[in-house]
């Protein structure tokens, strides 16, 4: 398993608690004065003997924290497909202008066919600042979501990535039979713009710095990874859920 480094604050907290326990144990063992050097020696010895276990414990703590956070950022306005109680939930943080995000869509489509109702797929917007079309595309997709056509619009956007523009968004909306007046009003609304900004904030909180970024039951993966890598992680979480 590949471990993603923990945020500095979390790692510092874990090591601080660990050191505190060692100091207490040393004091209880009869050492009247425990020096910094004593603690450093104890920590070095423990890490040498139990480094893999310690890394695993810290990683598992971080995964549980991310899994708990996943529950708080998925609400009724969040585009998702699959059962709410699926054993595996995958959040995708993506940018409609990102070529790597487009590249991974084929793998994601294949995975949906393979896993069916075993996986719940959740989409969050992470429009990067240097992609001028990313936010307008996100607004358009969420406007389609208001009319129950998010995933159809979402798929069409990837096929039109080279032509992202107002004309493209309206053309897709017409193809999907959307109410165009409502679509245009919604994609320009403060409510939808706020939803995108909320997605951006949540992406930062979840440790997503680039796109595409995925969180699978609390485990983070980044990049346009091959299908086999996703399957490895999904299968591990399905096994753990049994």
C-alpha cells in the first residue's frame, strides 16, 4: 500500500502524543528526571523497532479522519450516483479544463460498469486558477444538476473539452432538453457560484492540491491513474467492509 504523507499538523500531534506517553511511562518506571535526550533516545529506539507499525497507525488515523470528513461534505446538492449506503464512496475533485481529468474519465466509466451499486460516486469541483474556462463550465454543470441532468451534462463537457464556451454550454443544454432560461439564470446565480467556492474550500481541507484528486473511503489518490490502481484500492476497501 502506498501511504500519502499526513498533514504536518496531524503528524506533529501524533508524534507529540506519542512522546508524551513515553515520558509518562519513563517517569512511572522510576526515573525522577526525564531529559530531552532521554526522550530522543526512547523515540529513536521505538521507531527503529516499530517504525512500520507506527507509520501504519498514523496513516490509519488520517484515513479515518478523512473518511469522517467525507460524510460532512456530501449533502443533497452534491452530484452523486450510486446508493448512499454503498460500501465504498469515491469523491472526485476535478477541473473541466484539466487534460488529466479528461484522460481519467474512461477509467472511471469502466469502473462504474464493473462495480455497479457497490460504489457511490461523488463529484466536487476543483477549478484551477489558471484555467479560465473551468469555473464557467462548473457553473453550467451545476445548473444542469438543478434540472436533474448533471451526469449527462458532465459527460458532454468532457467530450467538448477543447470547445468550452458559453455557446457550448447552451448547445449541450438544448440537446438535453433543459429549460434554457432557467439554465442561464442558474449558472449566473450567486447560489451556484457559492457552491463552487465551497467545493474549492472542501478540496483544500481534504488535501487536494491538483487535479484529478480522489478520496476513496478516506484514502487519497491523485492523478490520471490506470484502472488497475483504482481497482486495487476499491477491492481492498470492499474486502474490509465485509
